[in-house]
C-alpha cells in the first residue's frame, strides 16, 4: 500500500478510532486492553505486518503501546489511552519513511 493511502488510513481510521475508544472507555475495553497489553509486552505480536497489510512502521513501538494499554487495564484511567493515541501520532512524525511510497526501513 502506498504511503499516501496508509497515511489516510492512519489519520482517518486509526487515530479517530483510538480517540473514540479512549472517550468511551469501559470495563469491557479494560479486559481487552489487558489481553492486548500482555500480547504486545510479551512479544506475542512481533510481526512486521500491520492491520491494513504492508510493513508496520510502528512495530518497534509495540512494547510502549503495550505498557500504556496495560496501565489502562490495571487502573481504568483513560488518560493512558489518550497518551497512547498521542504517542502513536508523535511516532508518525518521528519515524523516518526511508523508501518513497512505502514504510520500509
């Protein structure tokens, strides 16, 4: 998938979805966050393919995302989900896209 299309998905689907999840945080999401957090922290999700296919440019950041989701699961404090969203947005700008049109390193 071309960088432009992935960028569009990131900013129009991923980020808004994460904001929506944080805004509507509940006990069911806490249970899911516990599973997601453990999987990312333990390395069970360690592939380089993202949800929409192609290289997951954020793959190296999974432990941080896992820690934030785990913190939400333990505390129930939605600020960890907002922080996770902000961290993801920051990484969009901080991660170099070295090959034009892709997210390959």
